[in-house]
């Protein structure tokens, strides 16, 4: 059994490398000198994830103005991520982390409960990474409808 990595505030963010919805390689170092909102979500185009992504989209200009980049991650295929972007006009890239390398590096894969059933899946979690690649904040209890406020007002 692979134990979930537990990252803490002040830790260096794992140096991930993955493909976005267009097949571009995206690495942590691409965001050097910028703050990064790295949000993990269970599944593209599901109701909660859509609310969360649209809330971030609606506040995207504020994020940019404050020096943040936004990057979403799930284990969906590039095609599903692209559909999610098209359907909701999302202005930020989404990683298609099908091999779960980024998901495991950040320790967001693990046992979940839903309607009495237990299964393994992606925990909805957001990491705020500073200009030097250090984890500044971790949001464990994501409010899908007010996620931008959680990030910006803290």
C-alpha cells in the first residue's frame, strides 16, 4: 500500500511534470517567479468540479492581477480536459494526469467515502505555491462555489 504523501506549509512543492489538455509539457519550474494556485479535483465536468472551475474562471482576472497563475489537475484524459475547458470557457490549463504522477506527488489520492461506499479517489484540495516553489497554503476544505474567495481573502 502506497501511503499518501503529506505535504505541509513551508515544504518545497514537488517538482511535477505532466501534460496539459493540448499535450504541452507543464512543469513546476514554468511558474518560477509567480504564485501558483494548483487545484486538484476529482473529475472533469461533474457538478462540483464545474462549480469550482467556473468560480475560479469568474475571478481569473483578479488572480492574474495579484500575480497568480491557475492550474487544475485531475486524472482525466486530455480530451476530457479540453471538453471541460470548451464547455465552461476556462481560461487556465488543466493537466491530464492519467498516470497520477502529480496527484501522488501531492498526496491527494486516497480513500474517500461517498454515500456509505468507500473507494480510492482524488481529494479536492488546493495548494498555493509561492514564487520560489514553496507551499504557502493548503486548502483542504474547498468550497466549490466560493473557492476564489477562500484563496484570495485569506
